[in-house]
């Protein structure tokens, strides 16, 4: 397997692959050519599992994992040459190659993850700030697979933002495909919590989201974050905004993904989160994820 950042899903990976056969040996003690390698391109962030255990985690572009080795070649007549047998006719065939059953699982890799309940406006927000075009509709669970959009800045830096499918209460117990959705958040460097300001007590949404993340993986809810209060264009949202700020300690950015109000503040803060992440990785001697 070869991790390729141009690959965005596992949909093109076939269920079965077979390597090429090596060639037969020739006259004058010539070896037969080995079989050609088979490379399977997978997205960056692909986990390779065997019998439920992770055997490879391909997190960098160009990273490779040998899924199966070819069999050893056979032995020709010359191998059996001896003082007692000057014209051997014996030979052995080549051995069969390795056979394995592997399970591939994709954990979307992005700098920022949009986390929220269904219909909070995550997909609309991603469309507004990036080049991604996820489906948007006025009903829950429009997004069933993660979408990654790229935010471009004038200095040519690019920040990848993932639209994580909407979570529901009990997601950590796999309600509503929760486990499949939560695993994508693990690879995000910082989180953008999206709450619907138009509903009563919007801070409850944030509490529930953090609870689901923490139950899934301890410490996941403590990653750098900002709270995005969406739908500020609605009258009830403007009433709820000061109440939300009173109830939580995190920074709140109120905006409207529909009308574009205050998107600039989000883009500026998103860049601050990204720059902090880059400096932190460099101070640890590690290379930050680039898109």
C-alpha cells in the first residue's frame, strides 16, 4: 500500500489483489525475472488491520506498507550439480506467495474538524469558507461521509477543514453510526464546535458534544478549539448569543454560514489556531501536516 494525498477515499480500492508471477529461468544458468510489484494507492490516514489489530498506520504522503511478500523462486538444475551428478535433471518449483486478509479503515486527516449535531450548519459553513461542495439540505444527516475543504490564505498557506458527519447523543455507544464518525475527529489537530444559536440553551449542545468526544477517547475534548455560533441572522439567535457567552469559557464566534456574516473573524482565528499548531509541532522536532 502507498499513501497518496491525492486519494480522498477507499472507494477505488478493489476487494482482491494478486501479484504477478515471476518468469522461468533460462539457459546458461540464467535466473528468471522476479514478478513486478503491485502498488495499491490509499488515502493518507488509512489504517491497515489484520484480525482486528492495527498493523500499519499510513499518516504521511508516500509512506508504504508491504501487504504481502512473493514466494521464493525455485531451484534450477545447476543447484543440484555435484561431483557425483555432473548432469542433474532435478529442479524445484517456486513457492507460492503470501496470502493475507486485511481490513482498511480511513481516518480523515485534516487540520481542523467541524464538530456538531445534525443540521447545525457544518456543511454550509465548509462551503462558505473553502472549495468543498458537500451536500446541503434542510434536514438532518445530509452528510454521511467526511468532506475536506481547503482554506487558502494570501501567503499560500492552506488549512484543511473536515466536515465530520453530525453526531447524536450516544454516539460513543455507536448510535447513529457514531463510532464511524468519531474516529475521523481523532486525526484533527484542533476542533471547531458548531452550535445552532437559534435553539434554546445552545450551550447544552457544546456540553453534549464534549461529553461524546471524551467518552470515545479521553482527552479528545481538550484539544484547542473555538465555538462557532451559527445562524446569527435569525432573531432568536441574537437573543441567545449573550446567554451562550455567559455559560461557557471558550471563545465564541457568531456568524451566519447562509448569509456570510462575520466569516472573516472565523478565517482569522482559524489561521491563529493553525499557526499555533505549526509552531508546536516544530518545537517538538516534528513536521506539521501540510496540504
